[in-house]
């Protein structure tokens, strides 16, 4: 499994923006990369995914139009740009990777440790 490390979480006011980064321990070109989030007492929720080589992207309904996932394979990094943040976006955000994965699949084999995002009202 590839090692993943998230960064960029923190405290932000409602309506603000934040960008998360996830850096992998090996070349990411052939990995579909994803972002998930989990709030206390709730199940892990799909946020966004980008197919290997950046062929296409997918988003969860709750973040569509506000979040953008992108990748820079030269840096082995995937990003999650979060705009128009709401208190309900508060969660631990996890990066995930799956070699040759499909963007609509929840079967990701590698996971990061998570980074906390807190949106204040």
C-alpha cells in the first residue's frame, strides 16, 4: 500500500476557503485518488475522486459545485480546493488511493491519517 499524508486542515469561517493536500510515498500517475470525510458519530462520506492520469473526476452531492479535486503527479500530490465552506463541512478529511481505481468505487486500498477541518459559524 502507498503511504499517504494529508495537510492543510484547520479552522476557517463559514463562507471561507481551504485547500487540502495529500502527498503519496510513490508515483501517483496510475492511482485513482479520492477524498472522504467523517464527522463525529457519522459514517465516512465520499467527497471527491480523480481518476488515474486525471482522466475524469467525481464529486459527492453535498460538495458538488463548491469543491474541486486536482492532481500534480510530478509532486505525487492530490489537492482538494474547498470553497463556500459551511459548518456542516466540519469533519476529518481523509485521502485515499487505489491503483487503476474507478472514481465511483468506494474500494480504496490506501488511506491517510486524516486532517481536521473545522468551519465556524
